[in-house]
């Protein structure tokens, strides 16, 4: 195992900054996912750690060694790519042992390592097969075994499951978690799939435009996002956002108001954005499920999407249709809210409904900077009138994220 440390790492390509002053600490034995939209710099960060890309500025340390100028072969890392890149003319044994044979390892040692690696990834009885005789998942296991036999200090995985079908991706996620526990080694995993990041990682590093936004355990990123970008990126469907203005009585938006005492908020901004996740919006008749309910909001149901285990309901706050909108677009439209309800809820499209928000799950962000102000306004409204309808007060959580 080994810790990995990036100190002010910047990578420029002429006038394009792919990675900007990245400071990242990955602990011994940790499984960290680098997540973000396409082009955000997560793969460039991975390649910088691997030595495939030299940083323009900054240093990369693996263990206690500054590896910034070392070639990939001397860094003690093994990499698994999205493109599995197996040799089609070699059988599984030769594919797995290829790197060891290049390094002139003894035949007995090669046999021992290949057998150990094939046992770990469950390739028993397949060592004499060729890649075209294997399924996609089996080929991915061969690629992982090829990395394991080198016994690296750090595993680097760049979207290794992206080319697999959905069912196999879920299976391989479980396999990778089991592998991490068995090998007890440091794994850095690049993905744009937040489900992979949420289910597999000890911590998630969220990157946008080459800058680290937050690095925290998955549920901290979900419940206490450091800024609006993290709040919108982590979670599917995305968090609802509604812009408004802070007043002496709370928050005022175009379609509803939230009453609370804003004096304790750590912000000088007047323009703020409220965020609330679909699962934290309730029909008024089911408000008992919320920890602390907001004022009633009148809306009209527009489109219903039954998902099996839940129903997504697009709510129109002004009667306008959300037709032709995606769930992400609807969640950011000022006149729309996306709500999720139980699958047995009796509700129809074009129905007038009253909804409430869970105050303990309402997030506030500065509109200009996107920085999180608070996560939950239940404590702020504790002394307000009974209109809040609180059935319990959840303490305000401080943001645990590191952000830039």
C-alpha cells in the first residue's frame, strides 16, 4: 500500500488548463473515486499520477517518494484502462504474465503469481483460453489480473467498466469492492458514473473544470455538498434549484416563500439559491414523513414517470408544462420541481396538489459563487410560528467538504 499526494499539480496544454492547482491526499489502502463531467480533468489527473502525463507545475508523491519525474515503470503503479487492450493472439496465461516476462521474472515465480491473480479474480480453468472465447466481464477480469501480478503499491483504474452492459457493470462493481478488501491496497478509480462512485469508494473527489470541488465520503458529498456544482452533480435525479433573495423573514422566490431567521447564516449575500432533493419534497397529506415541514406550496402535476420502486413527478409552479425537459433540466427550471413518491401513491397528471419541503434537508447556496451556506434550515426556524409544522428539529450540519 502507499499514500498518494498531489501538491499544487497543474497541467496546461498551450492555452487550456486541464488540471488547475490540484491538491489531493489519498491515504494508504483507500478506495478513492475521481468523478466529474466529461473534460473536467479527472483522467488527466489519473495520467499524471501514473506518469503518462508530466505536470506543468507541482509534485506527485507516492509513498515517501517524489515520482514527478520518474517513468511509469518505476512508480509502483498498475493501470487498468477502459479499453481492455488484451493481446488477441495470446491466451489468458500469456496476457496476464506478459509484464512479468518482459521483466525477466523466473518461470516458477511467474506461474505462482499468475495462479494467485487468477484465483483472486475467479479465472480458474480459463488460463488456456483466448480473449475471443471470453465474455466481456471475463476479459475485464483478465485485465485486472494482469495488473495484480505486478503487486503494485497503487492501482489506477480509468473507467474500466464503461464498455460493459448495465447488468455486468453492477456485478463488476461488487467484484471490485471484494477485490479491494482482499488485496487491501490503494485504488484510484476514474468514473463519470456517480452510482459507481457512491457504492464503491471510501471517499469521492469531485472535479470540475480541472479544479477539486470536494473530497469526502459519499454520503457527506450527497448530504453536505460544498457548493452548488457538487449538489447538482451528485445524486440522480439532480437536486432541485430555485433562486431567491434573503430578506429579514427568510427566503423569497418567484413562486413561494420560506420563513426562517437568516441572521445566523454565515453569508453577506442577498441572492441565494435554494436546493432540495426530489425525495425531500412531500405531498401535504404525507407531511408526517418529513422531519420538519415548510410552508405549503401549491403546484400542478405535469408528467409522471413510474420507475418501479418510485414515481418521479414533475411539478409545475405556474401551470407551465415541463414537456420535452429532461429530469436535470426540470430540476433547475425556476418554475419546476421534481418530486419522488412511493410507487403506490394515488396521483394523476394535471392534478392540483399541495406539497411541503423538509426544512432539515433544504440547502442554501450563494448564487454568485455557488458556495454552500447551510444544509438544513430547521434549526433556523425553531423559534418561528407553528406554520412551520415541525415534528422535530434537525440541527444544522456544517459542510464537511474541502473545496476550492
